C-alpha cells in the first residue's frame, strides 16, 4: 500500500528538527495528511512536538489536533497559550470539540469553555448533554441550510459562501422557519439541474432522518442500509439540530463491533485502546465476569461430586470429561456467535426463532453423528489399542459417543435460543456468547454423560 | 427511528395490488427509497413482484434491482425479457453488475454478458478477474476524470455533463495521458475556488491511493484512518483503473468484522447470510474445527488418565476440574480476543509484544489473586460447610487456589502471545481465539493442578 511514503518523511523530518531547520520542516510538513502529521508528532517528545505543532498553518493545526490521542491533546493544551487554544477550539467542528472535552479533566474543560466565544460555548454545552450512546452525541451542527424558495443558482452561491466551515456540503437540508426540516437536496442534484430551477422542485421530501435520542448504533446501521453520506438529526418537533456524517458513522460501526466482540469474550467494553489502559482498568473490565463464571462452575462441580461413586467404579470415564465439555462449549458458541452477529446486523429477527431452532437441530444431528462416529473410532483405535488402556471397552466408547450426540443437540439449542431471548427481553445478546453458553452446556453435558453411563454401564 | 413509515405503505400497497390499481401503485412506489422497495418486493410472490417491478421507472428499477438478494435477482432475471435485462445491466454500476454476476449460475451469466454491449462486457470481464479479497474486486470504473489544464469552470462543466452516470462526483481525479494519476480535487475545492483558476493549481498531489491487488481490508482501514469518501485504485504503472467509494468500504468493514467473529468462534467464514444457508453448508462451516478441537482434547484426557491413581485417592479434586478449566479458558480468551481486535484495528503491532506480555502478566497476577481468594472462601464456606463435604480440607482448597493463580498466568500468557505470533507468520490471528486457547489452556491447567496436588497433598 502506498499512503504517501510516511516513514521516509518521518526520519527526514526528525533530521531537519535536529538541525533546527524549522522553515524547511514547515514547508515539508504542510504537504502531509493531518493523520500522518499527528502520528509523527506523537513520535516526538512533548517539547519538540509543541515546536512543530506551532509551525503548522492555523487550519491544518486544528485538523491535526483533532487526529491526536487524548493524552497528546492534553499535553498540547498545557503547552499552548490561551489565545492559541481559543483559535483551535473555535476552529474545530463542534462534534470534535465535544468528543475532546468529554475525555479531558474538568479543570482543562473549564479553561477551554472560558476561552471559547459565547456562541461556541452554547453549542458545546448543548451537545454535551446528549447521552453517550445517542445520535445527538455523534452529530455536528455544521451543515448547509437552504430555503425552498431559492433557485439552484442562489443555493450554489450560499454553499460557496458558507461552505468552508461546514462538515459536508454534499448534502444540504431544506428548512422552513424555526428549522423545520422539509427536504434534502444533494450537491449532485444541484449541479445537474438548471440554474433557475427552484429548490422545492428538486428536493427530496422523503427525508431519511434520526432523532437526537435514537441509539447511535441504529443510526450507523441506516448509513449501511441506505448508503448515505450524511443523515439529519431532528428533535421531537422535526426541527433539524445537526447532522451525522459518514466518517462518524463508520467510527460508531467499528466501536460497536469491538464492543460486541468484547462482550462475547466476557469483557466489559471500554473506550480506551488496550495499550493505553492501565493494568487496573483492564482488571476491572475482566474480573466481574471471571468471578461470576467461576462461581457458576460450582454447579458442574456439584454434578461431578454427585456421581463420584459412579466415576470411582469406572475411572476411565473421567478421561473423556474435558473432551465432552469442550466439544459442547465449542458447538454451543458456534451457534450463539452466528446468531448474535445475525441479530446485530439485522439478518435475524426474534420472529425467526422457530426457523433457527429447526435449522440448528438438523445441523446438530449432522455434526453429532459425524463427531460420534469419529470419536468412537478414535477411542477404540487410539485410546484402547494404541495406548493399551484395557479399561476402555466398547460400552464405554458407546457411552461417550451417545453423550456426544445429545450434548451437541443441547448445546446448539441453548446456543441459538439464549441470544434471541436476551434480545427479546431487551438485553444485549452479545453477553450470551461462548463463556455463558460454555458454563451452561458444561453442566448439561455432564448430566447427560453421567446418566447415559449409569444407564448403559449399570454403575 | 423514523425511516419513512414503510410498514404502513407496505400494507397499503398490498391492498392496491389486490385491487389491481396499478397506476396508484406506480405513483406511490416511485416516492420510496430503493432499499424499501426491494424489501417490499421480496415480501410478494415472484409473479406479483415482477408486475410491480415492471411499473418502476427505468432508473429506479435498476437501483431496486441492485438492492435485492441474489435469489430474488435470479427470479427477476428469469421473468423479464432480454431487452429489459440489457437495460438493467447497462444501467447498473459496473461493480454492482460484477457482484451480481459472481453469484449467479453460469448459464444466466452468459445470458447477461451476451445481452450487454461490447463496452460493458469488456469492463465486466476485466473486473471479474480480480481476486475476491482485493481492492480491484470492490472498485467501480465510474469516476470523474479531469485534466490539469482545465479551469474550474471547465471542470464544473465536465462534471455537469458526465456526472449522471458516475458513482460519485464529489471526488474527481486528475489524470495525464494513459490515465496516469497525478492529483485529486474535491467538488468542494472546485466550488470554493474562482471560476478561472487552473485545476493544477488547486489539486492535491499527495493522493492517498491503493493498488488493484491490495487487500480490501487494508483499503477499508484507509477510509477509516483518513475519513475518505472515495479512494482511487491504480495499477503498477500508477494508471487509475477505478475507485472505491465509502459505501463499498463500509460493506467490507462489516464483512471483515463478521469474518473475524466467525473465526474467533471456530467457524469457517461464509458469504451467505445464516437464514439463506443450507443445513449442509452450515455443517461444512463448523465440522472441521469441531473435529480438530475434539481430537486435540485427547491430550487433556491423556493427562487425566496419567493421574488416574492420584485422583482415585483424592476424589474431591475431580469436582474442581471443570471450574479450573473454564476459568483458564475464559481468562485466556479475554486476553486473546482483546489482542486479536487490537491487531485487526491496527492499535497493536507485533513490536508491542513485550509491552503486551508485561501488561497481561500484571493483570493476571491481579485476577489470579482475586479469584484465588474468592475461590478459597467459596470452597471452604459453600462446598465444605454448607454442602457438608468433609473430604474437602484446607489443603485441598489451597491446591485449587494456587492452581488458579498459575492457570490464569499461563492462560493470559498463551492468550496474548499466540495471536501475535500467528500474525507475525502471516496467519489470521482470529483463529487463535477462544476454542484454540481453551484447548491448550485446558491441558496446561490440568498439568498445573495435578502437579500442585501431588506436591501439597503428597498423593
């Protein structure tokens, strides 16, 4: 991949920095992408980074600032003057400013809010009040408003005049008095129409929109479903309060996928990247689930204790417990993870539950028979003949194989139904993944195994 | 969420369809979004769906067709005339046409290719030859080309003339002879510049681009990193062959996240949605891993067999085997899943391995001590006193707690290093998730448990 020969430039720039050739650096660095500049600055120590940061043209400085990690933003804020800080904050898109403020300690937040103009302060405060999971929290107020009486030419003039500060000019929103949203028109529509056509004649009145308190995950799903570049966010009175752009929707998608994956592995999701989290933070994310699952495993232990006598008669049975429990856990999580992902992408609904159960039942019969046959052969050939363990008889191998079939049927059933019921009662289905399924299936598969053993071996 | 009162319209439209008021339907349906129309058509039987499909204006019909599922596209292709088919194919964006053709049976593909014009056929054939995982496979050839000698006014005129058929007009590519890519200019840049400025003066020469054979996952990561709306794809001679637009990049992101999740649950990824896959297909996705993992569990069984005598002396120990193995598996998958996701988002690199190991070591000490303390208390209070199992002594509880600490340290170590080594040697780290880690950690935790037991209990 060729994303602009960054590594080369990085060394070259560090070299120039050593030689204090600041003018050279200024020229070189201004040609780079803001993401690459931010990455380069983070390689330097704070002092040098601040020097280079101050060399950047004002607009670029703000863009670079928005790309930095929170830790680095803090050190930049600490080392610039109040005047420079105002310039950065005023220049940031409101949603970026809000994201940054939410992460900063409160003393720095008030320093920034005091430095901002009253208008910016008002907007930031309004945005800060939306819950973290809502559409409101990811929107920006910098969008293009048009009036339905404009001609195409007038609209294009408005865009040319206001466009510099807007997060996108490619989708424009047609509003009536008090910002009531009545239509949407793309820049493509405008460019492909005649100059004297009226906006109300070319605008699309079927506006796909979200409400401020809608879940941001649903909002990002709409981008996916309708291939949008931007989505307007309205309040209860259908007044437009902001827009969500596709780059922010993409961030939400990645965030939600990470959260789902973390929940599936019994980890409490966190907003911090792994390498920046402290050991204690990671411990807090992981320990509650480990504790809960460890305590739940008591039931499996109790079942084993109950069948202690049977096991001491047929000690050979013990050796197959891990294999049975693991296979149960694995088949169960295959089913649950498939269903969880389907639910989260909207491919599967609760109403599909009978179709899902029927499908999983047939899959588990197929998987069960295959594994039982292979398992039987393996036990007789490897465990009995190759390893010479004569306590492993045909009835023992039969007990294991029959238990396998039932375990797999039960595991797939539990694995596919639990996530759907979790979703139905308003829980996140992702927590019903491998670890929970494994714990439940462990206990059930042991029960099956012991009962089949008692039945066949008469122990 | 208000996405256009679709359910209401669906019933209303079905009603109109019953009464055969086709003109009414034509008016109502033309106002809807193509995704919603496709969803509505899929609710109908094929015959009625074809009737309604034919009512759609030509452009809309093509958009709706692109939104349908493959099964439904097949039935539409079967029921329209060759002439109608040509109209649809010619009107589709080339990348959409290619996606559809890849899924269709070969007799229908040749029917379509025969129906297409030579130009379209050539383009489609070119696209069909890129590997499924490459940037080439997701690009489209419908982009706007500009020449650096154009003025802004001339460029805008070109866009107005060619724009209708282009997948995006918001990012335009500046090319020299033989399509050598020399710069990029956004429609925003054009609109905010004076009419008589030259393209070469406003274009950005630092083009972020991909090569045709780059992995499409890396391409979608670039959209995320640089907040792009479109990315040009060039061949070895830096000639532009197509562009990838953000909506296609978003599809790739979702696809890759699903693939990662499936691999983490030991499922071979599939392109088909769950509800549309046959039982046999699902079985094929799942059985190889189940089989492999079942056979691997043999080692755990062998360890148990080896310690059969020790276990028959201290039968109480058996009851804690599931709890130890589960906790080991759970802590191990927490670590592995965190690392796998970090690797896949680019937050973690192989060079971070020592930092990761050191962090996981400290986390595992914290988790180990917490769980050992709680486990010890639980064993003495619940298992010994409440359940009255006198064979559970303080030494037995100690054996379990000490084994817990070591198991957790080992599990976190295995969980964090295996995915990184997998990545290093060019494997997908996602396969090193829960099931594999669990199988390995099971065996290791049993070894620890049995050795600690022999050491402390002298059995």
